[in-house]
C-alpha cells in the first residue's frame, strides 16, 4: 500500500488519463473550508482541487471521484483561481454563454471544487492511498481528438422543441412581471385605506414617473446645467459677463428715470 504524500496542507493524488497511459499528473487536494459559506460549496462535503489539467471535464472528474470515494458527486465547479463565491451556473439549456469566451477563460490549468453527497465521501478521498485516479476507462471513456470535436459540434445543434419551450417560459415570466409592475403602479396612487387622491391633471394625466423615466429626466437636467456652466468657464468670461450685466442694469435705470420724468410731466396739475 502506497501512502499518499502531503505538502503544505495538501494531499497529493496522482492522476492518469487512462490505464494504458504511463504518464501521471499530480492533483493537490484538501477540504474546502472558508469563512464565507455558500450553498453550492457546502462545508465538510466540498473538496478543493489544485493543478487540474485542461483535458479534465466536469463529467470525467465526477465519475473519477465517485468511483474513488464510493459516494455520489453532486457538483463539480471550475474556476480560474481559488474563490469562495458562487459559481456562474447556466440557467438556460439553449442560450448559453459564448463557448469561445469560456474556452479562453478556462484555458490552461484551473482549480476545481468537487461536492460530495455526504461527508463520508470527502473523508474517503482524503484518507485514501496514493493509487492513481483513472480519468478515462472503457466503461466511462473521455472523448479526445476528432470524436470530441464531433460531439461538441453535435451538442451545439439546438432541439427546436426545447428552444420553443424555453422561449414560451421566458415570455410568460416577462408578461407576469409586466402585469405586476402595472398593478404596483396603480396601487401606488392609493393610500392605506384604498382612497385615491384626485388631482387637476384631467383625464390624461401623462406618463407615470417610473425609475427609468426619472433617471432619464434627471440626466437631461444635468446636461442642461453642464451646458450653462460651460458658457462662462474661464475667469475673464465670468468677469466680462458681470460687467456686461452691470452696464445693462445702469442703462435700464436711466431709461426708467426718463420714463418716470415723462409720466410726472404728463400728470402735472396746471389750473391756469
């Protein structure tokens, strides 16, 4: 029996692609234990794996560690570097993230978080011997070369029934959100007892002040203020505008004095 090596708190587990392959690769594993707990990476059931080679897939690691632990693996999450955050799970079977973008992100070696169904599976892996883990077997082979590329190409072909069902579900959810939004806008005009305040707007009150409309209106106001402020940006412009304003006030004062004198003469009382 070969005892597994340990280095800096990590247990070293050899990895072989297949039984026929003589080359081995080392995985560094330990229990995932952090302060920030997440639902997808529960404590005492999550294995943290470093130095995961590029050819490892979620399915191959799931099968390999299920056989090694004798416990079902419920989740395998890849990251470019260690993190305690929730993984980006695909919500749609059709509208996925760009495969080209994901291939660049996951290019090269990565880290993995393997979640077991029970804590016993994690303990079994950490206490197991240093026998190599086989990634590909005759019962569960890992596709490579042309077979892998053909499978990836066929997997990109969308089933029309699945696509239509997902579109229908999305539109139904959107219609429900719009209905709730309109209902909420109507209820906001009523008080706690259900009374609606009557205003002088008339039959056509205009548009409702939503958050998006409010942001748009405030943005236009900020643009207007910025244009006004830029008219007199420099110091000499401000000084000239003040002098011009004072000259206009003086001219208006003189004109008002003349107009008042004319009015006084027109109203002067002359009995003889």
